[in-house]
């Protein structure tokens, strides 16, 4: 008999929520894989499974919920607590429903490592570097080793592949420097260990290594009865290793995801993790497929299904919907990228005139540079927009200044952070900063700094720096005003930073969370207007995953863009590009327009420089499936409004021609 709090779920969602759960007993179910199609209520299903476990007697403190963003973990927890409260007839959720082990892989990894630090040779007070800090330290080590002139960069940690394999398959031009790279990486690791630093990748690497020690793996695994993982198709080799270490036989393990939305191979995510998951266990894991789509109209789903049906390997599913009306997605053939920008801008304005807000519309693209011409046109027409994928809050220089001060106070052995802090002082450059930091070795850090003689210009601020621990903000204020012309605007970010910090009980937890899951920057010029203002969404397809809009435009759906010229190296690359188009199409609720410019201007081509590229429709929409689309040719504007020479009937858009000329000339 279905419990009342599960009554609103469809059949497949209930199967997933109730899998292996009984009213009495251990409730440690066999492994479960939930294949959650786009718009199928994945979050709702996972939240109901967590709630059903708790209502049926599971200890919430022994449930580990792993997600890919802090926001997703918080939303899942809120829903689960609300469901449990309703099931128990409570007005507000009780303390027993809180999920203390809910968060991102990296945040949970940091907690696990701090808890077991004495057993694994780590200082529990280690600090965490973000990617930019890690790159700075790596460059510093390169310089110290005399390798700075060999300006080749690669990262292979999350792929869990040997260096020679990574070089051969992905960086063949670096193969001659394999010995130097091994020396560099070894010195990089030593530098981090000496300074009690872990970087973003280390959190997974160390956790995975911990899980390879049987006694430690058993101790960590014993902390949790149930392990649930969201977006499993986005996991990498290290994350898969961690999960199998936690639950080797799969009992108590639930993973949720969609192989058709696996689009993060460039981050070392492995679609094979989800494709091979059922076969990892004996008997194989149960597979429940969610096919009921609650987002898109039937014509949009039919076209999306047709695109992904051509995938070489996938879990079979056919998304269905009760929204049977609506138009087929439009395949719009246009002359070039200038016409594409005009077409999109005009259609967006037409939609707004028909009552659709700008926020209900989104323009998606494979690569951030593809929207350049459209951005010019939107600015010309005074259409406000936000482009996702810009500077994050924590990446803004002034915010990094403050965080560097806090990190250095937390861990004075962190040389990269100290290097940044010291150079905030007028008169101190890299050489003097390095000398000051050299004095810290083996000495009390504040005694060492107090006896250091700075340049005359830095004397006043040096004294203030030595008393940094009291008035951190007051010490930084004059430097904010000197370093940045828009100090007043940037100060708002620091106010936000202070409000965020007020919610934490320790500096260590504040710095950890902010590094691993930073908010967006408020003073970033590409940031959104005020909350009350309407604005259009521009986004790369990668950044749009998990989002939805009433009307979606996809730019440059042509070979060379989708798939990208850079994404066609292997059969696996091609399949990921196909999934990328599928993700873009399934963001649309009511209207979908795919734009096919016959030619576009390509910048910085490796072989031919800047040039016009002639294109054909993406190979992912072959003739066999074009019946699912409405074919359109974007019409020229009427002669009376297009700037026409009446005697010849020739349409001349001089504004567009001039914009193209100025962009091509680079002036």
C-alpha cells in the first residue's frame, strides 16, 4: 500500500524511492541505479528516497548524500526534511531529519581527511588551494627548478592515468619533457606537503588513496549505512574508486544520473562509470528508469529522442510527456553569424511582445566565443543580458586579496598565499617578498617578520600587517582604494564576504566552503542587473545543464561548432558532442530554435588564422530525423524598413557590414 507522502510520485519514481526499504529490518538495500531522463523529476525522486529511508527507521546521521554543488545538497536536504515532517505530522522538521553528511564530493572529502589526518600523515589544519592558487604554486616550483621556459601545461590527476599514457593520448607535443614533468610534479607535491596544503584535486586523490588502505576504508565505510550519489554520470575515476571503497558489495549504495547527459569529459568525468555500474556487483545492480518528462512539449521530446537514439551506446529510454501540443523545433537556415544575431534578437523581442519575459528565454552555445556577434547586437538594441560562465566571486582580485590574508593567518606555511599578501604593500615586489618568506623557515613566523627590515616605502604598512589578526578589514581598506579604481563597487563584495563569514563558527570551515563552492561576483561587469530587472540568459551548454527555459535558441548547430572541431579526436569525443546537443535541446519547455548559419567568422584558427568558414548542418541531425523539425529560412526584412536602394532592390545593412569589418580588423 502506497504511503501518502509517496502518492504524488509516478510508478518509476516510487520504485526508486521504495527500493529495498521495509518497515522493519536493516533497510540496507542492494545497489540501485536510477537512470533519470531530462526533466523527469530526479531531485524530487532522490529526496523522497532519502525521506523514505528516514521514515522507515534509517539514522539520518548515517546517510551520506554526495552531490556536485552545495546548492544541490541544500535543496535535497530541504525537500527530504519537509517530506519527513509531513509524513510524521510535524509542523516543522525535527532535528532527527537533518543530514549532517550531505555535500559535494570535495567538501565531504575535506571532512573525512581532517577526521583521519593523524592516521594518514596530514596536518588537520591543512589549508585548501583553489585552482588559481594551485597554478601559482606550480609556477613557483617550475621557476625554482629552472623549467619556466618550457611553457607547457597539463593536469591529469582526476583521470587516474599514468603520466606516459596521458602524454601519449592527450599531450603528445609534451612527450619530450616527460622526465622534467615527473621532476616538476614530485617537487610540487613536496612543496604542498611542506606547506600543509591540499589543492582541489588532492581532496579526491588523498580520499581515494585512503580508501585503498583496507583498515581505513572499513572505518570510513562503517560510518554510513546508506550512500546516495547525484549526477553519477559526471563522476571521474577517483570518485568511482571512493564509492566502491565505501560500499564494496554495493549494499546501501544508490546512484542517480543520465548517461545521455554526460558532457564533462574535459573534466575527466567518465561516462563508463554509469554505463558499467550494474555489472560491478553480483547480482547486478537494479536499474530503474525515469522516462516521464515534466518539462518539454511532445514535439521537442520527439526531436531530442531522435538525436540521442543515434548514440553508439546508452541505456535505452524514450522520454514521454503529457504536454502533447506545441510546435516542432525549428531548424533555421541563415546566411551568416551577423544574420544569426539579428534573427535571435528579433525573435526574442517578438516573444517579449507576446508576453514572454526575457528571463524565460535563453541562448545557448558550444563555446563562449560563439556569442560575440550576438552580444554586440543585444547591446545595440538595448536588450539586457547575463552571460553565464564569467568571473566567480572567489576569483575577483579584491576578494582573493582578503581570502589570502585569512588563509595566511590560518596557515603561515602557505608560501603562495603569503607571497600574494606581502606584495599588496607598496615597495614590496616578488624578490623582497621571497626573502621575507625565506626567513620563516624553522622560526616563529611573527618573530621572523618582526625582525625583517622592509623597504622604506613599506615600513608603515608593514607594522600594520604585523598586527593583522585584530583589524583585518581596516588594514586592507587603504589597499583596496589604492589597487582598484572601482573600490566603492568592490567594497560591496567584501560586505557580502563578511555576511557569508558570519554564518560560520570557524575560519577553517569558512575558507573550505568558500574555496570549494564559491558564489558569483556582485561587482563582475558581466554579472546580472538587479533582481527586479528582466534580462536575457546567455550560456554555454555546459553551464546550462540542469536549467530550463520556455524558449531556447541554440547557436551554430553546424559541423565545426556542434560537434566542435576540437571535440572530434575519438569516437568517444564524438559521442560526448552528440550528448551536448541533446542537453541543449532538452532545456526547452515550449519553443526550441536551432540556428544553422551557412558561414561564420572563425577567429585564431591554428592553421589558417581568422577566416570565414562555410558550414553544413550538424551531423547529429541527419536527413533521416529531420521530419521531427520545422525547416525555416530566416526572411530578409521588408524593403521599406531594411535600407534598400529602390532602383535595384538590393538590401544593404551597412550597420551589420561595418560591425563585421571592425571586428575583423581588430580595431
